[in-house]
C-alpha cells in the first residue's frame, strides 16, 4: 500500500491532480492518501518529483525488527517465570536451569510474561528440560 513520506513531501500537489480516483488530498502543506479510495495504481508514485510516495514494503524490515525484539523480550520473561516453576514443580537445580537456558540461548531477565502464555511456555520448556536431561 502506498504512503506519503511527510518529511520529503514538499506539498506541490502534483499527485493530487494526477490521481485517477481522487484518493489524494492536501492536509495543510502535505499530501495524504485516502486509503479507502486508493486503487493502488501507482500513478502517484510515478509522478511525485520528490519521491515522497512510498510503498509499505519499505516499512517491513523495521516492523520485523521490532517484532523480533518484542518476541525476544517475551521469551526472556517467560524463561524467568517458567524457570521459577521448574524450580518449584520439577525440583530442578539453579545450575541445571542456567545450563539449560544457556544451551537454548535464552537470556535471563527479570520480567514477567503475560499470564495466558505462562502455562504454555512452561510446558514447552518442561519438555525441553526432559529432552536436555536425557542427553546428559
């Protein structure tokens, strides 16, 4: 989907006049795409002298990076909480837990996971513990 890079848009309005379905308007000094009307024909992209009309694919690497970072934080938090359960329910020693998390590449941080994920993650880690202990 197209979007306007507001930093590079100089408000010339060429895209507004060239859009075949009037899906671009001016808001203040910047062009704005009315997504409900846009047919994604690419005319605006082709006529913009500032190359301010961009495509969503340019945002994907940043969004993926943010999702990976958020997932890593959730995994780290789950590892901490599940580690506590492993100590309490399974009688696992701290040394065994640290070795397991190190082997699995899990950083240890003191953050709490979302409650609805906690039990699922605990079960996954418990199964990994069983496999890990069988390898010793």
